C-alpha cells in the first residue's frame, strides 16, 4: 500500500468513524450521558462500566479472529465488512478512553 493509498484509507476510516459515532451514539445512549449503555450493562452484570465495554469488544474481536481464519482459506471479505468490524473496535476504544477520563475526573474531584 502506498502512502497515498494509506492516507485515502485513513480519510475513509475517519469519515466512517464520524458517522458511526453520531448514529450509534444516538441509538445506544441517552440524551444526557453518552456512556449510559455501559453503565447500565455494568449494573446488570455487577461489574464496572469499563469491564462491561470490554465484554462487548470481545464479541467484535472474536468476529475478527473468525475473519482472519478465513484468510487462511484464501477468502477475502469486502472492504465494507472489514471496515465495519475494525471501525466498531476503534469506536469502542474511544468510548473506553471516555470512561477512563470520566473516572479520573470523578476520583480526583472527590
């Protein structure tokens, strides 16, 4: 992949992430707290929100492992499929960082 091709990929991914954060953010959070789903899942699972998020990420990672296993069978997924999976994980990592920052603020302001 050339530097130009990589830059184009990066721009496509940024656009996808912007759309994903906007659309799924509206779908998976309430109006006042973008992290509400992870907090609710944590309450149901009796764990921390960060742990609940990592449980959700695990599903995505297993799916990517399955996709990589298929590569060994000379199968290639369309870019739209792989971008969806990798994009979801990137968004989860951004949300995890948001949870870390929120916790840091809470711990250091109490």
